[in-house]
C-alpha cells in the first residue's frame, strides 16, 4: 500500500531561518564526513600548510590555497548531492545516471588538479627552482 506524501514543512523566516540554515549546513557536513574522498581532501589542508611552512611560502599563498580548498570542498559536496539524488531517482543503472555521476566526479578532479598545480607552483617558486 503506497504511503501518503508527507506535508511540506512550514516556511521558516527571520532570525529562526539563520539558525535553521546553520543546522542544515552542519547536517550536510555530517553527511559529507561519510565520504572517504572528503576525509582525504580534509587531510590536504594541514599537509599543504606544513609544506608551505617548510618552503617558507609567502602569506598570500596560504590565502589562495584556502580559497581553492574551500571551492574543492564545495564541489565535493555538490558531487555528493548529485550522487544522492541520482541514486534516489534512478536506482537502476542508466546512461543518464552514469553521466551525471561522471560529470560530478570530473568537476572534483578539475579542482583537485587546480589545487595541485597551485601547490606545485608555490613550492617550486618558494624553493627557488
């Protein structure tokens, strides 16, 4: 027997909305923590900071890297969202589902490469190569 659709939750506005939005973001962080790729990317931040420190990288490099890294985390979250939606609406294998997941993965890989190129540039420049 099909279940009845759940009623739409009431709209939250004003100051309560800020707290609700923060709780949604925290819940998203908890969900993202379940992804091995995210945990690996999380390790990248202190590793690169140590490399930059060892190479005496300029302060601006830390700032640019944090921005690139935050973009990477955002894209990883979007990729995870795409995968969750695709798995929900297309539980069976399909070309469209595969393409959606592959394109999300490509977006993450592009940001990983951008981060890697930047880190390589900073390290080579800081070490005088």
